[in-house]
C-alpha cells in the first residue's frame, strides 16, 4: 500500500514539495517494483525518495528492505535512511519485531 496519509509521508511532502507526490501519482519513477517506487526528492537534501509498500506481515520486511538496498545499489546510492518503517498508517507493533 502506497500513500501519503501517515505522518512521515505528509512530512516528506511538506518538506520536499508537492512535486514528490505529483511524480508518484503521475508514475514518474526513477525505478519501481511491486514493493517500492523511487521518485526524485523535490526540495529535500537528497536525490531520491524510496517509497516502500509496507505490510502488516513483519516477516516480509527483511525482503522488502533487501529490495530497497538492491535498488539503491543499482542507482549507486551511497546513503539510505529508513525512517520508522511501519509506524504510520500500517502500524506494525514494535513489540512484535
């Protein structure tokens, strides 16, 4: 599930600008798979935003994160921040991690 309704998603749009959401909605991806979409970072101090489709099934998270790292490597991204995966609208309970 991809959306910008959680606190982190909203903060990314507020700080990075509407162009991030527009690129996403208009499918202007730098790279994409069924589990992630990579857009340009708008006004953020980075080149890209990696949008991860998070599931409540925490057993899938390692594979999802692995896909993100693989995509980052392919794009020669040398630094990746993974802010609080699953704490927004999906709400993965941290005690189950």
